[in-house]
C-alpha cells in the first residue's frame, strides 16, 4: 500500500470518529481493538476499554495484560451466555445473538458511567465471514469507524507495527469450536479452553480444538504441523486428561483469514 493511501485511510478514520468523545470501546485484546484503542489515545479521546467476558474468551488473562501494556482504563464485565437457552442451541444465529448481548452490556455500562458512545473495532474484512455481527452493530447504532473508513485487516496489521502493538496470533470465540446445532455447554467450553492453553505451551503459536462429542480434533498451522506431530503423545494426554475419549490432529491445517 502506498504512503498516500495509508494517510488517506487514516484521515478517513479520524473523520469517522469526528469530534465525538467519551467512548466505551469494545475491547477484545485482539489486534483490531488494540489498534483502535491506540488511535483513540493518539487523538486524545476520553474512553474506557470494556471487555465482555461471556464465558467464550480463549484467554481472559491476556486481554487484561494487553490493556495494561497499552495503558488503558479497562473494565471487565461478566455476561453468562450459558444461561441463554436460545444462544446455547447453537444455531446459525449464534454470532448475531451473542453480539446483541454484548451490545446490551456495553450500552448498560455506558449509561451507568455517563459516557456518550459505544465504539467497536470491526473492519471491512469482517464482512467476509462475520456479517451477522456487523448487522447487529448497525441495528444498535454502534460506531464502527474502521469499517466506515474502509480499513481492512491487512491495513491494521501494517498500522499495528507503527503503534508498537503486539501482533499475537488471532484468538476467536470458543463457541466456534462446537459444530452448529450441537448444544454449547459450559463444561465443554472450559475443557476446550484448558486443552488449547496447555497445548500452546508446547510452542505452537495457534491451536484450535474442535469438539465433536467425545472426540477432539486439533487444528494447527501448516508451518507447525511437524511440531504438533512430534508432540502427539503430549497432545493426546492433555486432551484425554481434559475428558475427551478420542483425539485427532487434523491433516488439513488451520488457515489464517486474510
């Protein structure tokens, strides 16, 4: 991307944010929300970074660490999605329903602290596989300046280097580890989280543990397949200690979304 286009998109981002102030920033600790937080700080905006812990976060501790590293005022709000029977049914509407609950919690906190706007770091690339979330945001009039400025994931990766933001491998909602129409249960999600975090300690930069009833299917990056196979006995033990009866390493590697 040329320097002129980079500046043009950043100018569009500043215009999308405008003169508004007093934001509640939906903060996941990922690259997108970390970049938006850094940019809001650069503009001198008054905001609170808020993480909604809905029980589906892969690594809540990392989010707190990242907020601290960025010097953010940070708040964690717990929302028990497992008690939502419709969400737990795990239909194609899962992401939409989850986003609605997150927005509800953010709006309630905004009202509690007397701030003016909720702002989200969804970007143009999210349209490729996350349309339901974008729809929910726009239905509730949540600000999406990265999306409005037509900023894509590859732009954010480039900007992150300039803002010295950790480019850790992307995390994703643990509900995505359960096949559609298979009920989302708290014990299963907790076991998946344990397995992924333990296997990551073997040096794998990205692990996805997909639960299929009593079978657990492990996906890793193609570049780390050999490392996973070298540690197959350890991976097998971690998964079985967590309560899964059968363990496989998927020969089709996980592909990072662009």
